């Protein structure tokens, strides 16, 4: 196995407004993680990925329930393909 690894894909920067106390906590955590040989950014990325999937799933369920409530029950797989 070679030492070179392919990138997983293109990356982009997002900005979130958070309380300054939370930012300070992340700065301390980042330093501690780096000192211990860990990548806090990778951990945060993993958490954000799980959050995005959870939010998407919840919104999909809400949409599906709304269709059922309005008497317009639809097959969600068919709807997603359109």
C-alpha cells in the first residue's frame, strides 16, 4: 500500500455564528487534541455529517407525514426520483 492517499472530495468553508464562550471552548479543545495527536476538525466534521443526515431524515419524515395528513400519501422513493 502506498503512502499517498486520495482526497475524499472537494472541501469548502462554512461559517457559523456561535457564542464566544463556545468558540473559546473549541479553541482550547483544538489545542488539547493537537497536543494529544488528534484531529478535532475531523471529529467535528464527523458530527456535522451525522447531524446533516439526521436533519434530512427528520425533514423527510415530516414531509411524508404531511402528505399522509393531507390525504395525498405518496411513495417517498417515487417522489425523490422526480
